[in-house]
C-alpha cells in the first residue's frame, strides 16, 4: 500500500476509548518514504520548454539590443533631429541611432566605505534579530501574540489622539472608534487567540527540532530565485532595448521643430520630441518572459514550502531521528528536498502554474479597476472571483502539504485534501487568518525597533564624526542607514514568519490525516489541534461503518434538561 495506515480494527478499537481519549495508532507512519514515482511530468516539461524559450530569446535580445538605449532614452528623446519624420524604415532609424555604449557616470562617494560597513552590520544584525524572533516563537509565543495585539489596538488609538490634538475631531473620533472596535473583536476572539499562541509555540518547536530547515529554506529561496529570476530579468531588460526612437505623433509641428522646446502638442504643451518603439517581436517575447518569471517565482516558493512541509511531517509522524537501510541517520530536510527536486518536481510545477494563473487573473482585475471600466455587476463578479481565487490558493497550499507527505500527483493531492477536510469538518479560521496577522504585526514591530536602534547608534558612532560632512548630509545618511536596516530586518523576519506559517499548515494537515484514520502520532500536537471546533470522535455505526460523532459541547447540549442552557 502506497500510504501507511491503521487497519479498520485499529480504528474501531481506538473509537471505543471514547470522545475524550486520544486514538493511539499502531505506530505506522503516514509519510511515504519509498514509493514515490515521478508525478505530473507533462507539467514539468511544459515549464522547462517555456523557461528555455524565454532564456534563448533573452540571449538573442541581449546580443541584438540597441547599445545606445540609455543615452537615447535620457537625452535623445528630446532631440528632434534624432527621430526625423522622414526616416520611416526601421533600418534607417536603427542606423541613425546605433553606436558605442555611453560611458557610465557612476562614481563612488567618499562615505561609501562607511556606508558599506553599516549595510553589512545591518544585514548581520538582522539575522540575529531573526534568531530572536524564532526563539520567541518557541519559548515565549505569548509575548509575540501580546505585542502584535497591542500594536493592532495602539496604532489607531495613537492616530486618533494625534488627530484630536490637531483639532481634527472627525478623523480622531474615527480612529478611536476603530481602535475600540478592534479591541472588541480581539476580546471576542480570545479563545482562538489562545489557540494561535499554542500553534505558534508548536511551529517554533518544529523549527527548533529541525535546525537545518531554516538555512536550507533560505538557500533554496535565494539560490533558486537568483538562478531563475536574475537571467530572466536581464533578458526582459535586453528585450526592451531592442528598438529605436521614432517621431512622436503627439507633436503638431510635422517635423519642423529644431529644438526640444519646439515640440508641442495640439494644446500647446511641451511633449517629448521622440518616443521609444520596440521591434515587432518584442511584445510577444515579453509575454513569454513574464510568464516564465511569474511561474518560476511561484515554483521557488512551492519548492521551499514542499521541503518545509515534508520535513515537519517526518518530525510529526516520527519525532526521533530516523536511519536509512545502512543505519546512518537520515536528514529529514535533505530527504524532503530530494523529493521536491526529484519525483515531485512536476507536481510543484503544476501547483505553481495554478498560482500563476491566479496571479494573472488578479492583475487583470486590478487593471480593470484602475481603468474605471467596471460597473456594479462587474464589481460583484470581481468580489466573487476574488473569494474563489483565495479559496484556490488555500486549497493549493494544503495540496502541496499532502503531496509532500504522500508523494501523490498535485491534483490528486488536492482532491484528497479537500475530501479530508470535508470529512473532518475542522474550522480553519484560527489556522488561516490569525497567525499571519500576528506574525506580520510582530515582524513589523521588531523591524521598526531594529531600524530605530541602528539610526541612533550609526549617527552617534559614525555619521556625526565624518570630517567635512554637513549636519544635513549626516542626518540623511543616518536615515538611509536606518531604512536599509529596517528593510533588511523586515525581509528576514517575513521569511521566518512564512516558515512558521508553513509549519502550522503542515501540522494542520498531518493532524487531519491522523484524525481521519483515528490515530495520534504526536500527542503534543493533538492536545492543541483537538481544540479546533470540529466533529466528535470516531464511532462505529450499526451497519459497521465509521463516522464522527458530535463534539462534547453539542453532546452536552442534547442531554435532557439542557434546553435552558442552549
């Protein structure tokens, strides 16, 4: 059998323990270790063909580019003599505008060494801040949650009091009411918040139990992004440079202008004398290149997510370190990475293709909103479509977790995980909405604190003592250093927050699979996840079938004499 599972007799025996007792399994693991054939190969081939086409076109576009592009765009676009109306053919315009590359005007500033030192210190310090972030999630998740919730209430309250101080009564009242409303909502969700606190603690424990996961995930995200995205960015930039300056048809002088200020439109306003026109094949290539870039970006995230989910699933189903057939200790992270880049790479291409389609549809909807071409019906349709797209993303992430555990094809895993969650009827609200809000708020708060600290220290120790540097310039350099430190810390913390969320998603699916088979592989996770609103324990029907009964709260409500309490 491809997926290890408990027998029906084991499930029935576990169900006899009652709704309050964990259903202990016979020790079998649901993580498929050996039977993993290659899945979704056509999706992998399709991706590779599109990527190869984009890269080959990029090489051609870079070699064939107009080497004076930068000079023409910056200076030539205002020179009427460089795009005469009589030079109608592309070859004539290209010959007129072709030439050697313009020299680079870039020079290093005298404070470049100090700035480089502070940038390096900011990046290094951001990593230490990130380690503090993970430690808080593992040891003090309640501190993270409290800080995030206080921030949610304090920021609009601070804006409200500030507006009242400036005598902006309406605006101040609005912000204060919003702060009170957020505080009320959070108070009503205090039970879910307590659950989220435990979930964050579990995710921190998962990362601590697999110390190689963080550097591997970071290396994957940076390495694959650099390997796939940077060449495509260079290709797109080179493709845009394949073109020439042409006569700006908005002009009304019919080519008689001799100076830049003589190029005017019908309203008498000054316009550029020339405009950049790419060659005919460029637009078609850009479509392929942008598709390859978007698909590659989502594929990088899918590979990282798959690796994290597989690692956490192995830890969930087998907390102790496993060994291979030769008795050597097996790395959970490397095992999952091998599956991601091997038999399941096609499935990840399929999942990233779905996310790419979702992204393209969202961009089209945003473009329609910006253009103002939507009516009431279109707005309602867009709202429904947005909900559908969010649901597709939600199912995709859980399908990726399922594929990481079982090795199934992507769409098979998607159908399996949808059926799994429907059978268990578990409320995913606390797993879907609150953890991202809390982690993102806490990441922003810590990053701001780090940026402020760098601002103070860099000014006192460096920028205020640079000889010949004016106070205004020193202040500007201090602000730049602080902003870079803030962005670096925020990037690191957002990456770590995404890892923690990936761990929560993986644990959620692992628990659902355990519950579906009536077993408990991790009592610690069971104690937390079992608090999610769901159906009751596994029970045997009179015809021999298995089903889930009502949760204990509903069972108590159905007891005689309970009507008054309901």
